C-alpha cells in the first residue's frame, strides 16, 4: 500500500477561483486514486471578507459598488470561467455572504469523512444555486443532502484555525500545501496537481 499523499486545501467558499482550483484538485486526486494511489485531503479555512454580513447581498451588486457597473456587467456576462471542467457557475445568482458557519459545517463534515463532498456542495450552493451559505436553514439542508450530522459547537476551534492560517501569510487562495513542502496556488491546473501527487 502506498502512503497517502497529504494535501491541505486552503479555500473560501465565496471564491470562484477556489471553486475552480478545488475542482481541478479533486479531478487529479480521483485520477490518482483510480490508479491505486491514496490522497488524504485536509480542508483549511480562510475568509476573504470576514466582515461580510451573514444577511448576504447579490454578488453583482458588490462588484458594481466596488468596481463600477460596467465591470460588474462584464463579469456577470462571462460564461467562460470554469467551462473547461464543467462548473455550473451562475454568478448573477450568487449571494455574497459571511462564510464562518459554512466553514464550521465543512469542519464537521471532514470529521465524519465527508469533507470533499461537503466542500463541493457548498461551492455549488454559492456559485450555481444562488443560496446564502450563511443561512442556518440552508446549511442544515446541505448537511442533510450530504449525510452530515451537525452540532452547535466548533466556533472557538474554527476561530483559532482561521487565526493560525492567517499567521502563515500564505498566497491568496486557493492554496494547496503538500506534506513535502510543495505549495500550489493561483491558477492551479489538474496536470500540476497530478504530477505532485505522483511524485
């Protein structure tokens, strides 16, 4: 038996670049596993906007306020992002929100061996389904869909982990640190991940 390759995935669920990078990573990990390899994935939380309101607001309105209406319209009309891996993106429906409770749910899912599935579902909920992933009812439904048992705890541990990740001064997410010191970030490709897993 090969020792599993340990990969940490530093992500935020309201980051479409993280969704794309994580999807490419999972495709590579599944190919590696199909070839007899083993991958141990560890989700690591980061919040791009920790001050964001859990009430949420349309992402397009955030873009318009911060970058202007023309830029927001251009970004919303772009359907090419993620097309190479078949991501079902619809940023016109995305509800920008606080991701603290989404990360807490992902941590609980990881403890139950369902971290990858939960991360995929949270990304899709935000980037395609137009759901507010800070809403407790939404998160309960996603947990049920994924077969994850939830509890009310974990907030203090998550705060500590967010602080630890911030102190590492990593590049902007997505970031994939591997156990041997290699760090993949930015435009992560499936080929680069697969090469790293097979090294």
